[in-house]
């Protein structure tokens, strides 16, 4: 009865185990197993009992060696073997066993437990892979990386750390982290700050290598913890900032080279940097300026803030007038010029600005304006004198013209042919003198720059057609063909009507005058994005090549008898060019002798308005053709 109880107790112990358990005789035969063993092998208990212990492992010889060790030493611990299920599934296990004896100390057999370690082995493999991945990340970094224990000892480094310190990894491990910096106490303080706050960013330090070479670095570090939240160490990177520091010093030297106050601000308007010129003009030390509000140093803080905001709105501001107020109250007028600066991704970081002292410039400008005012007054006085002189000269000429006309018309009695000839020459000379005086008055006004331009919406097409009508008799007398080439729905142009009339009168009159009978004149008017273009082409005598460079000079007349122009003043094209130049336009020509001439005039467009109606009528008697673009 007692033996049976003991047997049942032993069976219950074996079955209670979650791991496969079995008993083996000294001959290697299995004498008992639990249900977990049946599940792991896929073999029934009845079939397992009496079978060879080693037959259930992938490597029977290895299993036998472990079995023999049990009976030799009395036990075995964590012996790795692999169990094969009847289906072929393999299970990694750790074999633990010990012998059991009878009451006389004789070895009766061995009892073994087999622990499934498949999952833990997978985890171990994953941990190994993770560790290898982390190691590869560390080595892939071009920055020196340190792994530091809570006590400040180096526990890991990458190749970049070996390179920058000139010391091998084996030597670095277990040494004090801070000893590789030029200021060990500063490095130690940085390390302690990481332990206290969990991280540190962009802390300036310098590493010295074994040869004494010093490298400026930006130290960034963070603490890493275990699952319970306890700090296990610090992971730190030391980025080489030597080139960045050089660029910073270079930028600093550029800032300081400026004689004008130079200020950089962040996006909130706080001052980030200034040069010595700024300190001098404001009278506040650099340390106090940094971090203060930019607008607070101007007499009109609101206006300064508006200028600053304008920079962000349009990317820059130019010659914005402000007044700086120094600490002592001295005021300095400046022109503020600024632009935004960005990072490599295009994000706006702040504003760089220069404040140029405008006091002397303003004084010079005021003086220049006063001088110009005096000169303008003098020019007006000269113009008045020329106008009065012109009137005084024309008055007797007008009288002579009138009296000459009376003789020619027979109002004062009959005259003979010779008298009529002389009186005709007198009248013609008189008219030429009047025309010359009018032209000289225009030249004077152009040269003195006292023309008063009065722009208004002007119909260039209508002006051109009106001039063609005035020249109708001359055109018909020479049997000329006139062709116009106007754009449809041409707009009104903001221009001075007097100048518009002058352009068409001069160009069309010359074209008619210098074109032989049955020739052709073409008039074109078009516009582009910025200008109005007038073109007048004739099939006339052309301008001799030698005369072309002088065509716009005063009193110049081309020597061409065929033009039949005894009355010309030689001032028309000069006055026209000077006037067009003064309104910002241009005049030019192309000409070949005996082939004709084309004059072009370009007038800048301003204040355009749509012209009512469309299309153009044909001028009867002028043989005007209509080419609408």
C-alpha cells in the first residue's frame, strides 16, 4: 500500500511539470515520461517507455555524451540538444538531469527535464541582430559617437571617435570620458547636465587628439534608460564644427567690415547680432542689444516694426527712412535696407538689415534741391527773355509781311513784273525768317529744359489722320500713295498732344517733301508691353550715308538738290529728337540713298485707356489702304 502511494506521488510530480520530464535506466532505456514529453515527441507513452533515450534527438551521439555525463558526474546542467518530433518539427532544448539512488546508495537511474528554449533562442537572435544593427548605425556615423556609463566611463565608441582622438577603441573603453577634451571640467559639467536633464544640445567643446591637434565640436547627448526608467548611460555625438566656425568668423568679419550699422533679427524681431557700428550709433553694449527688440531703438517704434514686417511680406525693403535714437538721445536719420535670410530648405530664419546714415545725404539733397530750384527759376527767366525777344523780332517781320502782301494783292496800286518778283522774294524771305525764329524758340526751350509737358489721354490714330488731311493737297499734287497700318481697337495713350502733333507733322511732312512723284508713304502705329511704336516709311531720295551721323544735329541739312527744300531750317529733327528724349522715348532711322527712309519713334506707355469704336475710315483722295492687324 505504501509503495503504491509513493508511486502515485512520483507520477503526480512528473505530470505536474510543464517541461517534458522522463526517467532513464543506467542502460539508457526510458522508464517513465510525462504528458509534455508525449507532446514534444509526438510518440505515445506506451511506445516511449522501454525505448532508447538518445533516439529522440537529432544528434544521438551528442545526446549519449550528455547522458553518460549524468551517470559519471551525477548531474548535468543546461546541456543544449535538439528534440525531433515525429512530424519533423525540431525543438531546441536545454537538458538538465541528475541520478537517483536506492537506500543503499546504488544508482537506480536518472531523472531528466527538457526545457524548450526555441522562443528564448529567437529572442536572443533578435537581440543579436538588433545589437549588430545598432552597431552598424554607430559606425555609419561620420560624427564621433560615445557611449558613456553613469559614472562617466567610456563603454563604446565608433571609428570616427578613434580618428578624432587618435586613440584605439580598446584604449578608450573604461577611460574617463572628459579627459579627451581641452576643458575637462566643462565636458564634465556637460555630462552632469545630461544626467540631470536627460539631454543637451549644441554644447561647444573642443577635442584634442594624441598629437595635440584640437577640433572644435558641437556636443549633443541624451540619457538612455532601462524598462524601469533608471539611467543606464549616455549616448553622445560630437560634431566637427571647424568649418562652420570658420564660416561664422568669416561672416563676423564681413559684418564688422561694414561702416554702417548692421543688425540681424529673428522672426520675432529680437536682435541676434550687431556690429561695432551699431553699438557706436546706439551707445548700448552688444550684450545688452542681443535679445532686445529691434524696434525699440528708433524714434518711431511702430514705423520701424512696419518696416520689419514689410521685409517678411515682400522679402526685402529698400531705403526705408527711419531715425535711430541713441542712449544719450542723439538722433540719426538712416535709410533702412533689409532682406530675409533662409536655411537650406527655404525656411525664413530672420532678417539682416543695414541702416545707412542719411544725415549728410539729406543735407546734400536739400542743398541740391535748392540749387535746382534756383536753376529752374533762371531757366524760366531765360525762356521768358527768349519768348519776348522772339515776339519783338516777329512783330516787325509780321508788319513787313502784311505790307508786302498789300503790294502783291494790288491794294496799293499797280506794280510791274520786276517789282512783283522782288516783293515775292521779300515775302518768301520774311516767311523763312518767321519760321526760323519759331524754330529757334523751340530749340531754346528744349535746351533750357523748360518745356511744360501736359499729358492727357491722346488718340494717336486720330492725330495721324488729321495730319494726313492737312497734307492732302501736297500728297495729291505729287500723286503719292499713302498706306496706313494700325492695330485694331487702338487705346488712348497718356501723352502730350502737342508732342504727338509735332511727331506726325515732322515725319509726314518730311516724307512728303523727300518722296518723288507717284512714290509711296507708309504709316504704322503699334504697341508692345511697354512702348508705342510709330513708323513712317517713304520711297524717296534717302539720306546720303555721309550725312546720316549728323541728321539730328542743329542747323544740318543734307545736300540733296532733288529734295527741293529751299525753306528748311535744319532744326526740325533736332527739336524732335530732343523732345522725344525728354519724355523717355527714342527716335532712330534706316535709310539707303535712292531707296527711301524709315523713321521710328518709340514712346513709353502710361495710363492707357481703351479707344472707343474700332476700325479706320479710308481717306478719300489719298488712296489710303487699311491693313488691320
